[in-house]
C-alpha cells in the first residue's frame, strides 16, 4: 500500500508577504508549521507536550471558551 500524499497548501498573497518581510531567509514551510503549532496550542487543541488532545475538536471535554 502506498501512502497518500498530503494536499498542497497554497498560502495567500498576504501570507507570502508576511513570510518574506518578517522571516527572511527562513524556510516558509518551517515558519508556517511553527505558526500552526502556536495557534493550535493557544486555542487549546494541544497538550503542553505538543500532542493532540482527546475529545471533539481536540479539547478537554467540558471545557468552555466563552
């Protein structure tokens, strides 16, 4: 069995502008990965160890954000 390839992600023109101006010389994929991990952590979807949390949407059951 062959592994399915990951779908391509095409950042918007604004995202490319931010990458070029704020993170010159750094690999775009690495910067985007860091950003996604920071966002998922801030939104409560990852544990402190960086693993996905269990439950719907990766949140601890019963946790409210509003």
